[in-house]
């Protein structure tokens, strides 16, 4: 009788195994694979580009999201076809191609009365916990190492010109989240409307409200003409020596073409045309 | 596979114990035991709790090996074979010297599987042979009629008395030459006890039965020989009628006449 | 030296010993390789600067290296959160267990049993997400605070998470208190409440202690839920201030940590965390050893002989304190049940709407992300992890219950290491998997790595739960088998192991639950991608990791709805697993009673 149960369990396991194997191979097709890895800030854009490209081309684009430095290292080691970086790249053996520009949007809950802030006000909130226009008393930052935090810390300065990133610790009212999604959902759910955060402009939607910085709205136009100061480049890199395979070259050409850049604009980023 | 042979028992005695001492760690539980168990007899061992009678019976098929820190000197022979000899094969010993425990301990299997377990251990796989053994063993334990319709039900569902007789049947299944019974009825009611006593009388016709009992009346009713134990020593062993009427030793007399214990 | 023959028996014994010793090897490997990878950090930062520095700013180049990596606030954070949540969760759990065992009406008992089992299986990321989306907004409203990150939110959720684990183990040990203790105390005239709280509860203290050890392990190691709720600010822990724990920092920053020092520093945090666990386990082992024999060595009082003087005693009724405890256990059990049901209800109601056919089984890729790959990945990880963990775990359990000399030094060491292994936080397993399987063995980040890592995680569960059910097999059955001349190996495999089968199956289901709910150990070993895995060498995200993915990845439409939908699926999985356990247990019970 116990044998029956044992064999029942075993056969269930076997069925599960074969099921997995079948499903696993079912996903296989003959398409050429393009491996892209790197910055999680760039990956939503890259995903949209890839989805668009896959519609018309028989390739399978696999995007492994991690961070800019991984993208760069793997490009150096030739482990990927393209690396994604959300910052300027200066590496001798890598070729860098800018595919878009991203603005960093400062966001609050849609119920907030605040609509316009200065860089110094943001600095004071993040550095010392000084409320912004009395109503915003808490803030969310990204974690150490995030490209968005890097850009934000570099761009936000005190009235004396001290950069936010040079601080050794943030104010006690600042919490840290490691994902744009979390930052956004926390701010969106914060009905008390007293928390500030920052995210990539491409991730903006109507669940949160983007603030003007010194009277300038966070729009693609303003980033392009330079009046909105919080911005950073989205780059892809590849190993110069290894070069690009025809398939990857075609994809990169697509990204930089009108159609590709249309995707960039549609997603809320700034094109490089 | 090598066949498991029975022990050769040529003399008068099935089992002999010579100058045996047993220690649990530093505590000496048995002191200089010398006794002989006659073939096809029922020998009872009586004595107050802690006198060593259970320890002794467990030594007879080396169940004491399972107890940590247990050390034995002296010799115990089944027929002419020293069972503590290094060459002695433990499975062979335990097959031929079966045991029934104080509390019924059926395995968590069906009635059938309980009986068939022993034969299967010794390589009998043929279904019809097993059927035959099961039937014979259950009949031997006088419970075939009771359980023949529920052979495939769990043995744990039987009553206490039935369980104990099942354990006896299980011991019979491997055709032992000696059957050790360690207070087999102490956990049972008088009716079940009566059945088992009857069974013992039947069993001793074909094998040697050695029984530890707490119950002097039981020894008196069924034993051919009775041995009295006290504080790790065997005080006296004789025909049951002699022990109960004219014990040689005063201590035995005290115990039997209820002045002690 | 005695010549040991190469018999079946000896070979089997050697194999079982090897399986048991595997835990020791695993712990040593974890300690060694984490240390190995953290040495660059310790060397460049300085061990004391690292441990007692108060500033954590890895990327701040305006500070000298030695001052950038100070983890003291994280240590304080971890310790504080563990203490508060184990205290609260432990109290809740023990009273709940007491209620279930002694006061629960018969009809309600299976319901509570199911509830506890169900909730023990809910993934921590679901609890964390519940805290993030329900508890924190609620707290903001109630306390009129700007944000609810901090010790209070984290403690509330974490203690709730600890309840099922601690309660089910406490319950088991209470149930194993012999009935005659209970009867004996009643026969002396004790009230039921007095008996329960003064006789039964102390009698189960070893089991309760074990439950609390597990609770501490889970609290220290809890990563995902904690990371959602502590807020990771640069503060020491306070009710409403965002603070860091060691685990939350690792998982928060590992994704982006890559330069020469940041990653080693994070691994070093994992190493320090591991040292904590080792110390805790050593302390507990010492405590356990002390109380195994009755009597208290610290407060040993000599009893004076009365010298024949006979005093007059006045007898009176006591036990009102226990009556209060009894009422308390009713209240707490009700509270726990309501809260836990609310979590499940909240998540299911929010999540069911998002469960469309396309979301569950549609093709997942760059254009849209669905759960189809997660189902496959989860199944693959469960299968491989169990295939590895079961033989090792059952083998070790057999050694411990059938071969080991109870109380021998070797067994003590093995037990210590198994406890240690089970206390190792899953994020540390993740680091180990990343470092050892990923880099040193060169497996890389893929499902194989994830499965290997998880097999280590579930190993203690399999060992303990199998060992438990093996020791519950009465010795009389072993004796019966030996008395018939059966060999040890035959006795184990034919008599003992089949009876432990329900325990083994339970351990399998517990392990599946653990695997399904695991995310911290998988993100950096198996990866977090939305593509269908092509085999064990591709990356793949299990269901829990997918939930993390939905919450954290940019540019996913309706991320919150997808999170809830995934959470609902996870809860349904747990529900199904639990029904399975009940059915299996019932079948076994029926069989053995017939």
C-alpha cells in the first residue's frame, strides 16, 4: 500500500519533469538570439525597441537587466552583444553609441499642492530634512550604485553648489528603494502627499505628478533644448575589437532610425535625431 | 544465497547459560548466572521488578546488543553453538530464537504483511508459499478464524490480545526452535491472557518456550520449570511444583508466599 | 584497528554518515567562500572600520575608503528588528499554539491547523507587498506621519510572518507532551489552566525553544518583506524612521554593486550576518545542553531537612494568573486568525481580477510579460532542488535517528551544523550561490545555480522533518523486526521508512513551499528575466521572483495589478499544496487504522 503512494508520488514527479522539459523546448525556435545586458534604467526602453523590432524580424532579443557597470564589463569580456549604460562611458576598448537621452523627473503624489521646486530646496530636503514648501517632509531615494541616483546626486546642488552625492549620509526622513516601480507605487499610494521621489522620465505616468524644476517642466522638449537640467544619456556599448554581427548591427541601425527613435519618443524619452 | 540453518540441539537442553555476567555501563545487572533450559519445556522466570529476568531473556537472542554500554561475559549456547561467538550469525540466531515482547508490537502493516515480513527477510518471495506460512502461523497462534477475513487490514486495528497473538504468530512464521516471551500477558486482560497461556502449552510441544512473568499463578499454571531471580542473581531453579511447594532457598520461599515483593 | 568488512550494512552506514556530514561541509563551504570573497573588503576597509563605522556611502568618492563602508547601523537595525519581531511574534505564536492544542473546540481544530499551515507557506514577498500596499498607507493615516517606514511597520509584518512557523512547531511539541503529565496534574487538583500553563507548557519547552530558534533565524534572515518595509534610510532603528538591516542592504544594492569594493563589501555583510547566526546557534546549543536534565544549575537550592518539626500548612486556591493567560490565548488566537485571513483575503480580492488567460499562459517576451515562464522555472527549480536535497536529507535523517549514538560528540556537531544551516538567511545562501556556484564553479547565473542553492536551503527542512517522523516510529517495531532476524538496513527500509513516509512527503511539501516562496536567494543566482527558460542553463524567474520583478522593473504596464495577481497565484499554490498534505495525511491515517 505504501508502495502505491510512493509510486504515485514518483510518477507525479516524472510527469512534472517531462512537462517542464516539453514546455522548455517549446519555447525554442530557430531565431537568432541577440544578448543585451546592463542598466535597468535603459532596459524598459530597450524592451520596447526589441518588441517593435521582433515584430518584423526573426530574431529573439534577450535582455538581462542589471546595472550599467555589468553591461560595460560584460561588453569588455565579450559576454553580450550590446551593453546598456545609463551614464557616459569612457572605456578605451569599447565603442559607445547614444540611443536616447533621459530626464530625471522629480515626483510627488497627485494630491500634492507643490508644483515647482528649486534644486536647492531638493538638496535641503534630502540632506537635512528641511521641508519643501512646508508640505513635503519625506523623501525616497534610490540605492547606492543606481544610475538614476548617480545622475540625481550629480545634478542636485545646494545653494553653495555642493553636490548631493558628496554627502556621507542622507537626512533621516529619506528612505531608500531599489526600483523605479517601488518608488512610484509608494509615492502614488502616499495620499498624505508629503513624500518626494525621483524616477526616470520614461517611467512617468499619470499615477504620480512630475514637478517643475525652477519653473521648467519635465518634458522631452525641455530636456532636448537644455532648459530642464536633470538629464543623462542612455548608451549602448560594444567591444570594438569584437565588433557587431550583422544581426546586431541591423538592430542598432533600427534603434537609430526614424522608426526606432519614434519608439524612444513614444516611451517618453528624448530622441537623439 | 546461503541457507539459514537451524541450530543442532542434540542434548537434553535447548539453551544453556554458563557463568554469565552482564553490565550496563558500570552497573552489574546479572551476576554469575548458570542455568539450563530443557528442550520442549516451558520454563518460567519469576522475580521482583529489576531482578534481571528481562535482561536475561533479552540476552538469549542478543537483543541487548541494541542497548548502549551493555557488556556480557560468560557463554550462552543454543545447542552447542555459542551465540556470543564472533562467528555466530545474528540473523540466524534471531530466526531460530524468536521473541515476543511485553507490549504487543505489530508492525504498521497489514496483518498479512506482519506475518510475511519474517519469511520475506529470509528470502521467501513466492506468494503461495507466503500464503501457506501466514495461514500456518496464524493457525499456530489460534487466531486464523478471527482474522482470515481481514488479512489486508492494518494490524494496528486489532485488539490488544489479538495483537499479542499476532506477534506470536509472527514469531512462529520463521519456525523458531526457541521462543522467548517477555511478560507476554502483562498488558492484557484475563481472557486474552488465558488464550495465550493455552497457546503456550500448545507451542511447547514443538519448541522450547522461555517466559518471563510477573505473575506467579501464571508460572504455576503453565511452566514445567521455574527459576527465581533476585537482584541480578538466579536464586533457584527447579520443577515448578517443587519451587512452589518446597523451595530450597528462604528468599524464594519469602517471595512465593508473598512475604516480599 | 578492527577490520571492518565491506558488507552491505557497513556500506549503507558509511553512506548515511556521509549524507549527515554533508551539512558540516555545506556550512564550512558557505563560511569559507563568503570569507574568501570578503577579504578584499576587510583588507581595504579595515575590519573594525567596517564593523563599527557609522557611514554607509559606497559610491561617495569624497570620503576615504575606510570611512565609506560602515555597517554598524545595519547591525543595530537587524538586531533591533529581530528582537522586537521575535518577541511579538513569539508571544502571538505560543498563545495561538496553546489555544489550538488545549482550548480549541474540536470542530475548529482542523480549521486552525489548516490556517496555520496555509499561512506558514505564504511567501515573504507577499507579506512584504501587503505591508507596502495596505499597512503602511493605513499607518500614515492613523499616526499622521509623513511615511510609515520603520521599526513599527517592519515588526508588525515580520511578527505576523513568524506566527505560523513558530506556532506550528510549538503546537507539535505541545501535542507530544505525554497525556499522563496532563492527567497527573489534574489528579493533584490543578485546574485545567494551571495544568496547561504550568505543566504542559514547561514540558514542551525544548520544542518551543526550537520554534523560537527557527523564528530568530527567519527574522534575521528575512530579506524581501523587510526590504519593502524598513525604508533603508541612514538612521538607527526607530518606530517611524527608515533604517537598514544587513539583509535589506545586501538585496537592495547587490544589483548595482560591481566595482572592486562594493560587491565584496556586500558579501562581507553576508559574512557578518553568518557570524551572527553561528554565535546564536552556539549559544542555543549551550542552552539546550543545560536544560536537558531537569533542574536548574543557576538557581540550585539545597533542601534543608525538617528535623521532624511538623508545620501546619494552609491550603488555598491559586491559578487566577493562569485563567488570565487562558483568556489571553483565546483573544490572541482569534486575532491571529483574523489578521491572517485578512492578508489572504486582501491579496486574493486584489489579485483575482488580474488573472487573465493571457497573463497566465500568454507568450512572454519583450512585448509583454506573462507568468508562463515563471510556472516553468518554478517547476524546474522544485524538481531539481528536491532531487538533490531528498536523498541527502533522508540519508542524514536516517543516520541521525537510526545509527547515531544519541549524545555522541559527532552527532552533537552534526546537529549543530544542521541547525546552523537552517538558520542561515536565504540571502546569504544567495550570496554563496552567486559566489561559489556562479563564479568559482563557473556555472553562472541560471536555473541550475538557483536549484543547487535552493537544495541547500531546503536540506535542513528535509532532514528535520524526516528525522522527526523517524523518531516517532516506536522502538518496539524495530525490536520486532530485529527479533525476527532482519538486518538493520532491511529494518530501516521496510519497517521504519514506510512509516515515516508521510513525514517525508510533508517535508517535500514544506520544501516546495519554501522554494515557491523564495526570492532573495534566487534573484542573483537564477536571475530575474521574463523569458521562457530553454533549460537549466538559462536564466529564469520563479513566481516569487516574478513578483519582485513586476514591482521593481520599469515600464511594466499595470505593475501593481500584476503583483497582486502573482501574489494571488502564489497563495493559491500554497492552498493547493496544503490540501494535498491534508489528503495525503488522511489517507495514511486511514490506512494505518483500518
